[in-house]
C-alpha cells in the first residue's frame, strides 16, 4: 500500500513533502559534489615567458606535471586548483636559453625539482576573476595571484612573479625582473570530487 492511503495523488503529496523536509533539514544533502578535472600535459599547457632587455620575449613550457581542477556547476563562483610541476621538464626552442633557465640563476632544477601551486577562486564572474593561492618555488613559498578567464570548455590563468623575491637573481641586466606564467587547460571528462 502506498503512503497517503494508496491513491496516486496521495503518494505524490507524500513524496513532495519528503523532498521538502529533506531539503530543509539537510540543505546540503541535495547538493552534488564539485566536479574534479585532471590536469595533465594531454589537456594543459604551462608556459613561462621572460623578456630580454624588456622587449624580446623568450618562452618555454613544462612537459611533466599533474594537478586537479575543481568546479561546482551549482556554484559558478567556486573553483580550486592545485598543480605539481617537474622543473627539470622545462624546455625551450633555444637550447642555450634553456640551459640558463633550468640553471642556478633561475629554476635551479638540479637542486629544486618541484614547483607547486594551490589556490581558490576569488571575485569570480561567469567570464573570469582571480585565483589566490600559494606558490612553492626553489626554497621559497609565498602568495601568488592569477587572473582567471574561463568558458564552457576552457580554463586559463595568468600571473607574474618577481624573480628576485623567489631567489632568481641572475642576469639582472639581460632579463626583466618579472616572469610571466600562463596555464591553459581544456575542460574534459570530470569525476565527482571525493
């Protein structure tokens, strides 16, 4: 026998009452978990650019890294990202410049093989916002803010860091004091975040 005296209409009323009660008593029970997107070289590009003499761009990218991007369809203002990068995987077209980039004056990949960032969204709109988090680079750790732009299928962040603050003091007359970082990822298949 169905709740509500066996009538179809009574069953509908009971189901509606139960749903409303569940939503009122357990407001988070009906909210799905954020979706987790895996960040890999297959769907993401992480680029670093520096300007020589303040005008000539030199850039390279990492070939080994992993991470995770969390997005919540029910709350567009929410996002969280973490990335773990192998600094020894940094490559440039100009091999002489690559040697300098991974050398002691910059990434010093021989001593610091890992670079990590984790952060969450701030002041987000449908088109973009900011991600504030913490960067671990060389033997330093500190705050870093990225500008965020996004669409239905793409998620991109960009930011700058001061070389001297992160112990990268080599070639001050040759290379600019700012390093530009860009991360572009294609939003592919997701899984529910644990």
